[in-house]
């Protein structure tokens, strides 16, 4: 599980909660220094790009407001490209799929992302954005935004350990969503609320689109380590 500054905590916590009951999860960063998430909570890595196990069952990338800076980190993208060649499953939640695309790991694949980031994702050639909660395309498992990480985690767990184990884990987690408001997607929220949400994220969305276009056009040189 990749860590990088200002990633979204829940993007990581949901999948880790489901998979962590049944596996060893490695929290990977460029160093062992605590990584500050976009909610102000720091996570301590357990391994670095250099000490990460060579053969991973799952390579997982979360998203968040830090995605735009991470897109410009040469060492991070190189790690993903290298680890992705050996991983059994290549996965993401939210805008983590944009990082997978930038590392060349979604060429020719269908993928999900946060509802506001599909234009950025599809800037990368040969990537098809699919507006679904969880998208499975061969060995690529990708989830939508933030809370979709739990659905993603249970779906991947079923592939790894069987459906009965995933069902039991959902029960252990008491995952029985009953949201107080029916506004979890633009279609449900309507144009006014969607416009408000987009306005709140507009600076980051515009920046991300500019970076993605520059990357695909070869006009941007990745920065050194975070």
C-alpha cells in the first residue's frame, strides 16, 4: 500500500481494514518518516521503495489531494512501474488510478476513479474510465472515490480469499451502509450540490488536469523524491 503526502486517509483505511484481517500489509513510502494525510493524521510507513518485498500479491494506490504532487515524483512513479511488473493484482481507490495510469499500468484497461477526476484519468492514452463503484478488468481492481474503498476491499478480498471470507469480514466490520443523505453521486445530488462540490475542489482539479496533460505531452520533468 503506497503512502504519499496529503493522500486521503479513508482511501487507505477502508481497504486496509478489510484486507488486514487476512494478510500482511506493507505501508510503502520513499522513507520511514511519518506521512501526513490530507485529514491531518500521519501514518508511519513499514518499508521504503528499496526495502519493499519484491513480489507483491497486491499493489495498492490510494488517492487524494496529494495526487497532483505525487504525479510529479519520478521515484514514486518508477517504483509503481517496477512493482507493477511483478504484482499479482494492481489496484487503486479514488485518484490513485491516475497514478497507476501515469506509471503506465492502466494502458488498455478499464478503471474507476473519483467522479470528479475522470477527465484527468482519461488524459492518459489507452485508459478507459468507467463510472462504477468497483471496476475489475483482468488483474486490475479499481474503486471509485473515498468510501468506495470498503466495497473495493471486500471485492478484492473475495478474489484473494473467497466470497465466504469476504462476507464474514463484512459482517465483522458491521458494514451495513445507511447514509443520512442520498447525495453520494452527482446523479443523486443534483446539479446545484454537484456544482458546489466541484467549486470546492476546482483548484486541485484544474491543477491535476494541467499536470496530466503535460505528462502525456512530455512537457513536464518529474521532480525528485517527496
